[in-house]
C-alpha cells in the first residue's frame, strides 16, 4: 500500500510540474498580437520615404553582381533594363535594404525574401498532385512577415502598370492581396497545427477562382499540358542530343553552355565529388532512388533575372537508354536579408534554402538537397521543370490580376502560418481593412521608387557605365 501511495504522489507531482505549463489560449495569443499595435500601429506601414543616406541603386547592383560569372552580368543588366517591373525582380537587395528601415510588429516567420508575384506558381508534389505555392526561395531567412507582404504587393503595382492597367486597378490588386492574406490568416489561426501543416492549395482550387472564362480555359489547357509532359518525350529532346557517343546537353549560348575552363577529366571529377556530397543530404530512400541514375553531363544554364550570373545549371542523368532525369543546381549565396534580419543558422546556404522550402512549401521536390563545390560555392539541387507552370502575367486582364492577387495572398498566409504564429499575426492585423489600406499606400509609393531606380539604371546604360546584353 505504501508503494501505491508513493506511486500516486509521484504521479501527482508530474501532473503539477512547472515544466509542463499550459499553452496560452487563442484569445490570449490574439491579445498579444493586438497589443503590438501600441509600438507599431497598422497605419505606420503606409509610409515610404527614401532616407537621406539611402544607398545608390547602382552601388547595390554592383554589390549584387559580386561573385557572379562576369560574362553573364551584361545579360542581367539587359533584363533589368527592360522595364521597372523586370528591374524590381532583380532588385531584391535594394528592397531588403529599404525594408530594414520600415516599421515592424516584431513578429517573425520563415520569410521568402524575394516575394514577388512571379515567384509563385504550380508544380508537382512527389505524389504527382499539382499544387500552387511559392516556388523560388533563394533568399529565404527568418524575418518580419511584413517584408514579404510588402514586396509582394509592390510587385502587383508594377505588374499592373506594366500591363497598362489603371492606378485604381493596381491599388485594388494590393487590397485584394492583403485582404486575402488577413482573412486566410484568421482561418489558419483557428486550425490545429497539424491541419495547417497538412493543408495545401491545389491547382484546381486556383482554377476555380478564375471568373474570366477565356483565362480559365487557358489555365486548364496549361494544367493538362503539364500533366501530359514527360521527361523522355519532351524535356530530353529539347535539352539533350544523342549525336555523340553518349547523351549530352545541347548548347544554346549564352543561355546554355558547357564550362571549358578546365580539363574534361578534372571537371568531371569535381562534379562527381559535389554530387556525392549532395547525395549525402538526402533521405536514405531517396538516395537509393538517386543511385539508379548515372550522371552523364553538366552544363551552365542562365535562369531568372535575380539569378543571372550565379553558377546555375542542369545535370543530365540516365537510369537506362530511355530513362532520363534532369536536375537543376543553383548557386546559393547569402540571403539578401542577412545583413538586416540576422545571419542564417545554416553554414551552407544551400541547406538554408532547402530548410526554407520545407518550412514554407506544402510539398517540396523529391530530389531536394544541397552541396558544396570545390571552390567553396554552395548549391541546392532539385528537379528541372517538374510540371512547373508559371503565371502568364502579361496576358492577365484586370479582373484576372485581382483574382491572382487574392490567390497569392492566400498562399503567402499559409507559408507564414506554417512557421510563424498565425493567431498573433491575426491579432495584429485585426478585422478591419486598416492594414490593407496602409500597405496599398506603401506599395504605390515604393513602386514609384522602383521606377526612379530603374531610370537611374537606364541613364547609366545610356552613358556607357554598364555593359549590357539585350537578348533577342
């Protein structure tokens, strides 16, 4: 009996142990978020004024160019010159520097870091479902959630202007985006943590939000085409040739080319060692899958505006004569947010990006991993073109732009809810459109700033201060 009483006492002491504290209620978390308005009101987010000591846009471009492949930098300049919108897409460092001086609630999430509207899209999950999510996380890092919201909404203003839409449409697009973010954050704050983690946005769900019949049909065709494409029948003929002894990646300079700086044997050995390091970052079952393939060729491939000039490329692997696999490797440089939000906890920036993908995306690529090259460069690896569908923003009507803004706001809310505290963010945002209107004012003012920065770049190019290559 004495033993039983002792056991009972021990059980009771465990139940009341101070280490097992009750979790704050949703109302308490909401109140904490709401109280943050005292130090940073929602209206504070409306203001954008360039500080007197703001860095020169050209200096920031030069800073961003450091370490890039020199012969590709003119392509980067040429793309950024096309319009204020393309400039903005290549100016993540500019905005990170500017956002660092703007008001913040103090709540942090795993942030995208380069959250513009073309970094969203549809892609395949390992289970072969098509989902809509953020698809470029090269700059991801823990940071204030407001930074992603503001970069996304300012991109809508510039995209609307690029399409020739009215300023009212641009403002409405921002309001739709932020309202969607705010309302979806409420939904996620009311869900169980696991349910938030399991949630995803299917491409079919996105299609149903499109009211314009022509645009809906166009998306349906693109979904069907993406699902019908195969690596063997489509990507392999487009990207590879079998004219030689072994399959090789087709050259298309200056956008796709083989490195010729070192001897073939040395280059092959370097690739194999980096590939072996990449293999070790994968789950055991996926390593076994990868081992079915053999690396056949590697080439540099120029990608989006922000990454032009970094060491990015494609690997061709074969499991058999008729079983190809293309992997994309992208150089992982320190995030543009690092100087303003804090250093990454990961020593390899490829690992930083992989972690960000797994935190923010509802499903990540089957072959996602990271590695380090012989010269100390960091890389991350994923499949190339795995049913990826990018938005054709240039074809959007005003109504479709607004609907797309709503979907992007929804997607960003889900990404932030996975790593952040959605109830606190909801408490800060509140039920009114106060924050929405403030961000609309900021976005219009910042789009104006980007246009001024673009003009600085244009003047420098006209004066011959920048080397520029314009693609046909």
